[in-house]
């Protein structure tokens, strides 16, 4: 379980709070969606969880461990990160995925590491790509390989920053399907930011609406309402239900 309590962060000692008392809980196997306008604090929250930035106060715990007391290797064994913009270098797909095992082997991979990579490539149907240069693949294929590399870390928490932002419709669906598999089959907790509210409803178990450095609303699909969206995004929408499933229809910005 990821437990964040009263988290505060500012970029300079006298600067404004960018995270202002954030509270968030996410359990194993759940997919949590972080929603909010640009500048609301979503990426800053990710960086605090990942240890890239250090909070001013509050607590970050995962599976009972204080994340702030873990070194980089210990944190990498618990948490994996898939950024929106991915640059691998001129490596093969196999070697790229193997890099996810560095927190286990250091400088030289062992037989267990190779077996883990081969299993992930097989599970994700990437075996035929193993020897190919990852930089020569499509955006959707590279995103899938980034997920494979993250899974090679054997994390308990996977963080995505806008994973479908630059993808076409087919590859968006591919990434959503892979995220569901990781949560359902491996019991990994996933925390991701998304701009597309319908994608969020399609993928998420829990929803966290963030504004001005705070999570203002948290819960299941029932909290995704016209009022909450209006408050968070300053936008007018309509929510309709088709065959028991919610859809958000944009209705123009409020005047």
C-alpha cells in the first residue's frame, strides 16, 4: 500500500507551497488516476514519491517502509517509473529491458536477471523484437518496451506520467491494456496522470482530483461528477451513462 500523509513541498525556502498537505492511499493491484490542470502539482508529487525531490514535511510510506529512509537501490526495487518522454539510446530491446535489473545486479547480469528479462519479453510478446535497436521502433512499441523495462525491476508500485500523451488510438489502447495486466496479474499498484477523462474512467479504480497542490477529491468512479470536474478544471462537461458505463462529454468552458 502507498500511503501519503500531509505531504508538503516547495522549491525554495521562501517560495510558495507546490504540494500543500497531500493525502493519498493506493492499494496493491489498484490503478490510481491523478487528474488536474497543468501546474496543479502532479509531476511534483511523482518526483517526491520517486525521491527526486525531498518534501518539506509529511510522510511517504510504501508497504510499511518509510520511502525517505530508503537508498536509491532499495527504492528502485519497490518503485518503477515510466516517463512520458523516453530516450533509450542505441541499445537492443533485450539490453534495454535488462537495464531494469541494474538495482539487482549492479555491473554484471546473472542468470536470474537474464531469465527475468526473457520471461517479461515472452509475457509481453516482445521476443521477436529482442535484437532490434529500440530507437528504430514506433512510439507505441517504445512505450511498451519502457513498461517491460519497468516490470524487470519487479516493482510493487509503477508510476506513469501521461503514458498515452503522444500516441495514436491503437497504441493508447495497447498501453492501457498493459497497465491493466500489470495491476491484475502481478498485483502491482499503479499511479498515473492522465488528461483524457474518458481514458481515466476506462482505466482507473481510484481517482485523485488535484488542484493548487492539494488532492481535493478522492475515491472510486462515483466521485467523477460534473461538479468535481468543473471545480478541478474550470470546464463545463456533461456525464452520460451508456450500458452502465460513464462517459464525459465536453460542453465548453464556463463563462
